[in-house]
């Protein structure tokens, strides 16, 4: 009985120390999913030889072919791929819209006046100390995840860092 009581006390003390690990794994998963979606959109644009649109909000992202090129997902336009973040994760961003050209080049169509390279910050809702940045450039072959540590985070340009404020 004493062994069980001591074990329960030790587990209660150790449990909070796992929280950063769990948050980090959730962030890595969310950032990897977004990178996978962006890589998929780029490959679809090249493969189908037509522009592919990606809409990113604080809770979801969607990849679709905008048939009438109005920048809006209209009824009848098929979503090719989408993802919703878990309740603990959010993208620290206004609504973003990215357009992958048939050449594979990426254009940011919203928010307006966004210059590349830039990044989209993904962070935990409760505590923004835990974050990852999905970084992309105009001619990059694929987006990359940055911000796994403080030194890397500080190396970002002002534009990407502002998205994590």
C-alpha cells in the first residue's frame, strides 16, 4: 500500500513536466500537416498545370481549385484537402490565401502587401511560448518548419516574427 501511495505521489509530481513535451509534439504535428498540405498544393498545381489555392485561418486550412479565380471557395468548387487544428492549437494569423502557380511559384494573395519570404506562426492557444513557424519563399521547392528553438526563432526576419507576436 505504501508503494502505491509513493508511486501516485511521484507520478503527480512528474505529470506536469510532460506538458511541454505534449505541446511540442502537437505543434510539430500541426506544422507538419500544414507543410504537407502546402507541398501537396504545389505538386497539384504543377501536375494539373493550373493554379491551386490554399486558404489558411486560425483553425483550419483548405486546398482547392478556384475555378472562377475569384479568390473565394464557391459552391461547386471541390476542396482537395483540408485540416482542422486540435482545440489546443491555432495559427496566429489573419486569414491567409496562397496561390500556387502551375510553375510551382507561390503568391500570397491575402493578406495584401505581404512580402516573401514570410512565415505563418502556429502556436498553442493557452501559452504562446510554444510555437512553430511554417516558412515559405516565392521560389522555394517546399515550405519548411522553423522555430524549434529560441536561436532559430530569433533568426527570422521581422515579417515572420511579427506573425508570432
